[in-house]
């Protein structure tokens, strides 16, 4: 939906190498971990639990326009 492969600017805006913790998901439809991390229906893969940085507002709006709910995973969100 963000066409990261086609647009280098999206790749740079939407990725980071500063993260803590990783969860591996193989079956995102039936996994309690996927439900717990709000990753149901996502592609199988590795997902960061907490990261540094924020998405630009335009990218958040694009996610929400495509029907995804944006849940920040940056350190400022952790309670």
C-alpha cells in the first residue's frame, strides 16, 4: 500500500534500524501473538516490538486511507 519497493523515499521514511525486541510470525490469522501485537492479517515475517522514530503524517494518512489502523510502536507510546 505504501509501494516501498518502487519509491526509495517511502523506504527511507517507513523503516528504521533502531528497534528493541522482535517477534516472528508465521501464521498471522490464527496466532495469539499476532492478535496481541495487532498484526492479524499482516504478512508472515519479523516485526519489531518497540522502535525509535515516527512515520510522517502523510504516510499515516495513507495507511488509514487503505483501511489499516496505525498503532505507533515508538518509545513515546509505551506506558
